C-alpha cells in the first residue's frame, strides 16, 4: 500500500509539472486544493471516517473557489 501511494503521488507530481509548464500558476495552484476533496472522499469510503458538517462545508467552499478561480483564466 505504501509503495502504491508513493507511485500515485509521483504520477500526480509529474502531471502537475506538465501543467505548470503550460498553465498559469495563479490558476493551477488553487486547483491543487482539490486534493483535499479526494482525500476526504477516500477517507469516508475506504477508512470509514465520519463526514461532519464542517468537513462538508469546507469541501463545498473548496469546490466553489476552484470553479471561480479556474473560470477566471483567460
């Protein structure tokens, strides 16, 4: 499990390097915060963590922020 986690992290880092080469840093950096969404979803589904109202509110705010910042790129 640990090595597959490192492998997946490495693939994600390579994708981000390519994205930084062709994209705008002011747009790409906030999109990185979407990793918190995926982490929370995996924690709830795989680790059976509880989903509280504050976690759900945080996820909704992150999604709204990523959409607003991502759509502002020209």
